[in-house]
């Protein structure tokens, strides 16, 4: 049967957290999502303006409607704003006999108090003891444990103390501590530290996404420890590829993993089609440099070389034609990929590029075609950049784009340096766009 997960939480009008974020997370992980709405909130990226709890009888009716028909394999709780709601949820879940993930939401990231003191006291006394996993952040863990957490040792102490209330596992999320973000997990009588990467910014919905991901993996039959580890990887990606919307905090993107996985094949097909166009036009051979060419295209959310598709072994000149050495694959280009990744920081729609020969005739053809052109001087490259493989083109692309006040051009070129071949990089929205530009240049010579 299709795995099913239930979210008992509040509705977020900005869709960055609450049941909206939970449903996105469930869908992204291939789990059918169900909801019991506990309250309606009026909020956006700037703050929370109102929280209206729903009647306990309506919460019970939602739960019974779901439970008696579809059922669920795991459940997570989020915002439970009042004591009557907590009491009702506890009464319902005591009989569920399914994994329960408790996200003990108390205060919004913007400082708005979401749950009453009586509600939170009841969460600690009645809900946490029946939980499978509890996922407090530093502030929530401090309140539950009764002391201020200031370091990892404090977090470990709090995790053990909260676990003594009854849950099988506790995750004290360390993102709000200084230094390296470390989540402290207490499970099966042992402490586990899960390290992660600190991602600069203030984000909305990460806690909901994390707890929902744990519930999703539990619904799919994973062990508690595996579910927690996989959820951490999932939420890091959701934070990394966050939405850049609104005037305040940035909503995380639970769909990023799904979008990237579904897009991977489309990018390969696009590069393959572009290569076919190049191989069918003999004039392109005039543009292949001594070091050969590569044609690359990045995923929409690409941040590193592993998320950029290119040609292993590059595109080479064979007599009067060009030929791709192998089929497109990910993570095989550094220099052209670095240029594209840099361009995407200025204009995310520019996701593809190809390096071609640089000489005055080719450059003049680019000008006649009306392409926007910029350049950089490799002789001015700092030594700390020059000494590291793959950083030169990234540095150079940034210089060229900044010279146009942040506009990404069609053409970026440099005139070489000691032992470095002069080069042109043609940029475009996708590999086909780049291939068509390259063919235009070849035919204009």
C-alpha cells in the first residue's frame, strides 16, 4: 500500500511552514499526505499576525474522517496552540499505535508566541511521553528541559532529560547554536552527533520540514535513526535551495529534491540534442580550441559541479567535423561549469555554456551578430585563485559580469596568460540555446 503520513498542525497563509510545508515534504518524499488542521494563522515572511484555534470537536472530526477511511502509517504534530487541543490530540493518538513525531512548536522564528503556557505544559506532560521522536530546537529544548542550552554539552544533557519523559528518541536541533551546526540525537540509550553545513540566512519552515521528513521516512518503514539522518539531509537541501520571496525570512523549499531529481533527465536530453546539432554542422569544427570544447548545462538549483551536466572527454575536432567523446553525464566539467555556476548567481536563467576558440575573427563575428560581450584579464588573477584548479574561470566570469554591472553577457572571453590558451565562453539559457549561438558564430566566419 502507498505510504501515508498525517500532519496535525496549523495552517500557514504564507505556505512556508505548517501543514503546507508538511504536505510538500510528504509529496517530495513519495508519501501520501493527510492533514488535521488545529488552527488558522495569518502570517507572512515578516511575521505572525494572528492565530485562531479551531474547536476541539472539529479537530476530532477531521481525525476520525482520515483514520476511519484512509488511515496513516505515521503522524507528526506541529502547532497545538491551546490546552484543549493538546488534550484532544493526546486522546486520539494514544490509540493510534503508529510512530508519532512531535515538533514542540512554541514561538515563531519572528518572536510571536504561538502556543499558550498551559498548552505547552500539557505537551510536555502528556504528548511527549507517547512520542516516538521529539524534535525541539534550542529554545524549545531549553524550555522543556528547564535550563538554558548554551553549548553542545548542554544540548546532550537536555536530550537525555527529555528522553527520560518517555519518547524513544530526541533530536535537539543545533542550528541556533554558535559555530558548527550539530544536531544532538539521543536514541537507544546513546548520543549521536549529526553535523551539517551552516547556511547563511534566516529561514522559515525548516523545523516543520525536518519533522515531516522524519514522519515520511518512518511511514516508509525506515528505522528511527535512519529516518532522522535522511531527514537531516533532506532539510539541508530544502534550506540550501530556499525560496527567495517576500521581504523577511526565506521559506525553505521542500520540493527542491523532487524538482532536481525530475529535472536531471531533461537536462541530459537537452545537452544530447545540442551536441547533435553541433555534430551535424561541419563549420563548428573551426571553433574547437586546442584544449577541446565542453558543452554544459546546470540544474535549476545547481550549486556545485555535481549538479552540472557536460561531456566526459569533451567535444573534439575530428577532421572537418566535431564529435562528443561520450554521452552527457554530471560532474565531468570544472572550467566551463564554474563559469555557468558563477553566471547563475547573477542570473539564474543562464544555465548553460560552451568554450570555443578565441581569436580576433571569431570575436568580430560575435560583435556582428549583436551578442553582448565582456572580458577579463587572466594576468590580473590573484595567486591564491590561480593556484587552485577550477577557480580561475569562476573568478574571471565574475569580473566580466561585474564589468557590465551584473548583467550576464552572451560572450565572456580572455586573451590567455602564460601557458593558458585564450578562450571564449558562450552562455545561454540552456544547451540548445548555446549550441544555436555557436552555430551562428561558425556560420558568420
